C-alpha cells in the first residue's frame, strides 16, 4: 500500500471509528445544534460526524421520532409503498454516528445569547447553529389541512390523502389539486402527483366497471404558475397523451380561498369542486427563521452559497440549509443532502481555523440534483443538473449542458428510481 | 487546530510523492476533494459504497473513473442521466473526484446499514424492524462471500486496521 493510500484512508474516517470518537465530547468541543432531522439536517449531522474528527458536540433537534421522506411518498398514495418504509428513526442514526438528539420543537432563537429556546422552556447553547427546518405554508382563507391534506410534508398528511383516495373517490370521480407558486419544494413533484392521481382515478373507475358505466374520471390541476415548472415536455405529453381527457391543466390559477368542508376551491382562474381535494399552498421559510430576522423580510433566508452561513448583517454562526435558504437552487431532498455536505465542510473548516473561501475551495463548491418521477404504476421520467459556484456572480449557477431530462418515461427508469432512492436514503438516514 | 493542519500538510506531501502523472502545481487539499466527491454519494453511496445496482466508485482506479466520465462527456447526444452529470464537472474536478475514490478501499471496512427500498416490501411493516435489518445484513454478507475480490479487499482492510 502506498503512502498516499494510507493517508487517504486516515482521512476517509470509518463510520465505526467515528461513532466511538464522537461519544468523547469534551467540555471544549465545538457545540453544533442542528434544527430539523430531514434530508438537510440528517445529512449534515451525519457528515460532520464523519468529517469532524471528534471536535464537535452535535445535537439534532426534531419534534418527531423519525423523518418521513417526501421522496417516493407519492407511491404511498398509489398503495405501492407504506409510509413506514419511508420513515427513518433519528435516534438510530445518532447512535451510529455518535451525536445527540432532542425530541422537541424550537420556540425561538436567541441570536445574541447563541442559544435556541425549546418549547418545554429549556434552552440549548450553540457555537454554530444549523437550521434545516424545511418549509411552512402561507395562510389561505378557509384552508384546514386536517380536512384537506396537502401531503407535501410527508407523514400523517400522506396517509390521510391515501385514505381519502382509497375510500372517498368514487368511480368516474373528480380530484382537484393545486400547484404552489414557484419556488416550492420539488419542482417536478406536483406534476408527478397529478399523473399518479390520474392513474389512481382511472384504476378506481376501471375496477368498478370502466368509464362506460361511470364516466371518465377527472383530475384538475390548478397551477399558480404560468406553465409547468419542470420537465415541461414530459408532463405536457403525459397530461395530453397518457392522461388525455382525464387531466385538465389550468395555468395561472392562483389559490384565493378553500372551502375545506365541501372540498372546493376558489382560484384566480375560477372555482372548482371535487370528491377529493389536494391543496398545496405557497411555501415560505418557517416562522422560526422569519422571527429571528434570518429572512430579512423576504420569504427565504439569504446565505453565502459556499458555506450556507446567513448573510443577514449582525447575525453570525447561523447556517441555513435545504428548502428554507435563498440561493435559488432547486428545493429538493437531493439538493438538501448536497448543500448539507458543503455546509459540514465549511463548519469543520471554520472551527479548525481554515479558510472557507480559498480559491481552491471556491473552484470546487458544487451541488447536483437528480430525481425520478413516476408517471404511472410502472414507468418513470428523470431530471438532472449540476450547479457550481460562480465567483463573479457570487452565486450558485447551473452548469450549461448539465441540465438533462429523459425523453419521455420508461420501465427502466422506474427500476432505477428505486436504486436512486435507496442510495439517497442510505447516504442520509442510516 | 495544530494537529489538523499538520495532517493536511502530510497528506499534501503524500499526494506529491505518489501521483506524478497528474501532479498539480500545488498539492490538493484532500478535504476539498472529499467535499467535491461527496456530491456523488447521493447516488453512488457514502464514500462511494453504493447500494444495489449502481456503480460503486470506491477503489476504482483514477484512470477508470476519468475515462468513464470523459466518455460520458463526449456523448454526441447525451441521453443518460450520467451523460449530463459528467458535463457538470471540469477536468480538474474530475481528476480530484477520481483521486479521492481511488484512494479508498474497494469494500467498506465498516458495517454501515443500507436501505434497500423495493415495491415488494409494501405489504410488510417496513424495513426498520430488527429482523428485516438482520436479513439484509445476512444477504450482504453473502454477497461479499461470493465476491471474487474478497481476499484482496480483506488484505487492504487488514492493513487499514494496522494503520489505525
């Protein structure tokens, strides 16, 4: 074995070694508090444990025992997967990598005192605070998520929509769904969902004797945007071809109000009634970030794209990764994982007194996105892109030619989707 | 702080000694290469140890990884996800990624659990109860036993153990 190989191995710290080292938190360890155990937070805690050389005391706070993945959760709606298959326990991850978890909600951030206040009245001090909170929804008059599921934060919401589809959508029935104004999480996600809602509605109708008996089912897609936001060619072909006569796509339909009891909506493009209603309201960074001044009055948190540290003047040692930050990269699980690694490297580097903005590092800050969208029960489409740091623009930019989408959909992509998800989950949650 | 910087410079020296064909003017900061290479891990597994039917990158040669990515870049009409991904990286970034993964042993020395999601599991209670995990571990061990490179990998792992 060559010298370099030995040394590289030393850098490639093993998981087993890290769980041992990570437990040895000294009084002087750099305290990192991670808020949120989704794709961004779990990846961050996992990778800082791997790369941190035992110099960090990491605590991940999440109000739930485990994270339910939005990725693949549309396949819970089709009854192909169960939610438990997509739910990952925080404590098992923490035990393996040697960090701490606290099951609580964060009530507020004391940015001056460098501590987070929990809903039970206790507080946790931090040297570095990493906010991986995901999104919250804007308020819509009349909208009650307990009656009309968004199923856009996976968990009980997903099962509620699944249950409504299974038991309350009649043959030849109508599903209405709304697509939020961009930017929202998972650009192709709403259109993927529209396809699967149509497939489910067709299956229910066919199982009960077909369209001749019950009429053609309808899926109305009310898009707050002026056009399909991702894989436009693919989804246009799916809506008009595969689901022609079933999916009715309405652009520029911004949500005005919801009658949650009666499952109807009012939009800027008209009013619609349904048997099953799926409202996905517009998104923004959660109140926790907005109240701490981290969004500077906007919807999302501005950050330095090579560290994810806040760019709000007067605030320091606070990082925002995943869907709540404002770098303009697509809001997705795969991207959240990517950003978490860049942030973990930055936190590691800053603690060690190393530059986060050396020319060498700036030339190598990249993230990427890859995702598969099922369009029916057996076939999927895909989308991919690479982003890199552009020094002149001081922003992450799409690398020309790296943006690619499948030509339609096929069975092979459906199989690859499972491999992709297995790897993404394994690189994040176990 | 000191030991950390010391080990970085040790690494840099090692790179200079052993990678003459692609010798950079200044030796790479290996932790930067690690950050860059970790962007492959969403699909190719942590440290390049992939789950299921996708290429593991750990332990591939520098030349292998470079040639594969260059070939993907030169596809006239990219029609595969990786053809597009490959176009996202510069020659220098590809060299760094290749050197990082080439420096890792082909088989992970650790027993990281993996998630194998499959539609056939839908009727079960999920993949998180202990029996399921044990079954998956057994399957993986079986895979390793049948791997013809097992002996070679074992040697590398042993060396690593000594090193530690």
